[in-house]
């Protein structure tokens, strides 16, 4: 057993570590509250805007190609994935989960329907996203800084502009966003969502995904079932759009903004998930430090008691020798 002095030094070190992790937990909790408020404040608007995009896509599909962002390309050869990660670690499996989800998606869609290999390029948001290159060797074509607390859509506009322009110019045949969906403070789900082109087939999947992660109802399957029945009933309804002054002018301005809103919402979801994961990780670290300090205190008491027993034995032996 180590000496009492060595154990006491370790106890002091563990207690100092616990103070640091506790402080980080409180900071993460404050950031999480602000991030969750932002997510809940904009989620309904983002979902309704995406529904608008879906309905526009259906209308355009029925009337012919009115806008290139609403038109699928015949062959998919290049895919861009906007990967949202954190700038720092100490947030549990937050980054590794989204990196793995991205890797699984790339492997699953490695070839197109004609059997041709699909080239995947990564647009990184957050420093930890470079793990896509260092861990899996994917090509990173751009890296953007990530703010801890996003306040307005302007912060995501350069990324949205790069994605839209790349799709229009033919550099990308498909644009995806990889982010961590905020379910609750203790649960976050990595997710891949297709931004461009707008996919009507994914409409049902997106809709049910939205109601399934509504924080007000949790993952209530009965609620989801009722929403699904309502969705299938509403899907039969037809939508008629009147464009003024012209479809091209309206769509040229509207569709990029709606795509931008989806990216901004993904950033908010990712931020809330990151701070929640960090708060949980730091809470667990604080609890582990407390348990370790308690065990070390027990070892210290035993070592101190052993030292006292040895001293008493030596005094007794000396007294007996004098006799």
C-alpha cells in the first residue's frame, strides 16, 4: 500500500479535477438551456418551411422542371456531405457517433444505380470534423468555424451558398447534411438528411422523424401513429401554387433561403446535442472523481491507522527492551 503522504496527494489531485469537471458541467448546462430554447423556438418554423419545399417539389414535378434545385439529376456521381461536429472534445461519444453515421452512409451508398462509384466530399463545420479525413480518409474540400451558440441564419449562409452553388454548377449531384438530432437532455441521435435535390420520397420519413423527436411528447408511439394517419390523409390533398411575378423569380429567391433555414436548424440541433452530451459527460466525470476520492480517503485512513499501529508497536518494543 502507498504511504499516507502519497495517497493524500492523490486525493488532492482528484478533488481538484472534480472541481474542474463540475465547473465545466455548469457551463455546459447553461449553454444547453440557451441552445434548447433556440431549437424549440425555431423548430416549428423550420419544419413548416421544409413542408413548403416538399409541396413545391411535388407541384414542380407535376408541372415540369421549374427550378434546378427541385429537379433530380439523372446520375449521381459526386455527393457532398456537410458534417456538423464540435470544436472541442470532452463530450462523450458525440463526435464519434456522427462520424460513424457519416461513414456508414458513405459505405451504404458507395455506388449509384448504374454500378458506378460515387465520389464523396466532406464540408466540415467544427474542428472535430477533420476526423472524417484522419480516421476514414475522406476528401475534405472546406472547413468552416462553428459557434457554440448560434443566434441567426447569417452564420450558416456561407455554407448554404457553397452547397447551392456547387449543386447548380454541377460540382455536386447530391448534398447531404450530417448532424446530431436533439431528442432530450440525455438522448441525442446522429442523422443524415438530404438537402439537395429535394426528395419527395423522403417526405414521409422526415415528417415522422420530426414528430418522433418532439420533446413535448417524447417517443410516444401512439402519438406517432396518430400523426402518421393524419399525414397519410393530408397527403391525398392537392396543392396549387400561384407565383407572382413569375415562378422563376420567386423560386430563385425562395428555395435557397429555405435550404438555408434547414441548415441553420441542423446547426441548432447539433449545438443543443453537443452541450447536452458535454453536460452529461462532465456530470459522470464529477461523480467518478467523487467515488475515487472516497476510495482514496478509505485507503488513506487505513494507511494512517497502519502507521499509528507500527509506531505503537515500536514504542512498546522499546519499553520492553529497557526492562
